C-alpha cells in the first residue's frame, strides 16, 4: 500500500476519531490457502483489530494443535483463524465464535520449529524473519548487504525447511536501528548528539513518572534531554538491547513531572492513549517520529527476529510503515488510542518504503513493571473519550467530517518534526 506523510494542524483528536488521520485502505495479500466457504452458516461477526488477541487466545486453547494463527481482515472487519488440515470440529468451533476459518498446511509448531532452525543456521546480519499467518509461512527478508556466501547460506537454510514453509525476498535497503545521532529526546555521547523519539509516558513500579523508548537508545546514553544540548531531564533505569527485545524505561529526574498519557502529533494536536494492546497481523497502525512525522500502514508479521549489526533482537512486530533515523523509540498506536509498539529499526525510508520493526509495548511494560500513562491514567485501561468526538467503531464513514464528530484534517501543513510522545507538562 502507499503510505503518505499525514500533515498536522492545531486540533485535538479524540482517540475514537483517529481514523480520520487519512490512512489508505488496507489491501490484504492473497494467502496461499483459501478461506473456507461458510456453506450457508450464519455470517461471520464484525470485530475490531484489538479483539484479535483475546479471541485468538480462546480459540487456541479450544483447538489445540489444530490452531495455526490468526489475522485481521480490515476490509471486512473480520477475524480469520487458521485451522490445520480438514478438522471439521475445529472449523465449526471457529465459525461458532464468529470468526472465519481458513484451512492451512502448516501448524504453529511447524512454523516455530522452522523459526528455530533459521535462528541456528541463518543468524546473519542483515536478515529478518517473522510469521505471516495470511500466507501460513515464515517470511524471510535479506537486506542489500546479504550477498555471496551469506546469501547462499540463507537460501540453503530456507530451502531445507521444505516446500511451503518459508519464503525469502531481498530488500533494497539496509537493516539498522533508527538512532540519528514523536517529542524528540537528545543525549550527548562521545562528543556528539544522539537523537531518539519518546514513545509513551508511563508510571514506573515505584510510582515515578517515566517514559518508554527504544532499548538501543537506552544503551547508547544514560541521560536524556528534551532539547539538543539541553540539561538532562531523565535518566535510564532499565534498557534491553540486543536480545529479547528493544526497550528502555527512562525515569524523569523531577518526581513532580506531569507526563500525560497521549501522543503529541505536533502543532498542538494530541491523541489520548488509553491502554496498551497486542498487535494483530492486518491491523492498521500509525507511527509518530520526530524525523518523519506521522505515517500509517499495517502489521505484516509477529514474533519477528531481526539480525542488526549490533546483534539479534527477537519478539518484534513487523510492519510496512516507513521510518528514518531519529524515529527510534517513537510511538506505534491504533485509531482507538491503544499503544502498540516502540520503533526499533528496519530498512528503507519514507520515500522508497521498506520494512520496519517495533518492540511490543505490552512486553516492555511487563518486563519493566511499568504501567501505561501517568497519575489517573496509569494502568487504568480507561477508554473514555469526549462523546462529541467519537464515532461508531463499526461505521467510520464519518471519519474526518466535523459534522460526524471526526476531526477536520484538511488543509494542514505537511511538516516533519512532530514528537512521538507528549512532553512533560511541568517540572522541566
């Protein structure tokens, strides 16, 4: 899909109307296995993308080995659940839950074993892989640095998995973390300025105000400022990179800091963040970063492994949303105000596109013991928004229409530099 930079203007966007940000319609690629014909059964229910993890989790418990993943069909607002083989009972169970059964070849255990094999044979800098439930395969990507013997080794490893288990493609860019050395945060390190983006404000386990950003930002510098060359306002408390994630918990130095639970979209525009949510393949998402501003796209893979030059990182979200240096740590969120990810890295840019990877917010919160938001928002999961700015989630035809309660986003200037997280309101 084509991703556009979305301009900004002074306006407050309620979480329920972020659909008006002008994302292009998602076009899901054709899967290798065809969807099962409901054969006259009741029509599938409509769902939100955020419903996927809960429903998929329940069906995984009921179906056992017959469950092979799930994804969200955004065009039809349906949840598709993969069922291995011709298990009629499993198909019926999926239909009864209101989802669409999709009969496939590869089981979850098969795909996990394939990913493990790649980890042991193909941990090559410049490579990445994730599970794509839409094709029921492992998607393997190699950047432009993977050539010669390294390419041959990767190709051999993929072929050894057998037919229909994994696909491989080349990326024109280079996998890298997006530090350049959306509110930008800065650190002075080794005589130069390191720049990242604030992800989401949180409350640390001891009650201190803090924020989440990328782990590779946290290991690059211990103290961070909200202006280039400014005095430090926050200190890294925990940082994970590389390894089992790419996230940092950074505590504000002033315990009186008021750090609102919202994303700063620039020029006075904010999006309230109400909760953290797991990603779902096919889900529409928005990314904010201080270099490139606001962009949209969709989730293309989960549990991604990325072999950066600095080391291997596992458990990431893969998307087709663009990003560039300086966007690291920035917010990945949904139209209903759910925090989904922190920008990690990828290839390409916002001119040519590419693959981009994100640290799941839910995993970062669990690992650090932090809760989303600050003060009254911390860990509350409060999804309330201004009733005058909400739209029926099942009918978004009024998105962007002021009369329908959506924000009028027409005529805004297209300027990068929007922050990825709202800066503290006081104390700095």
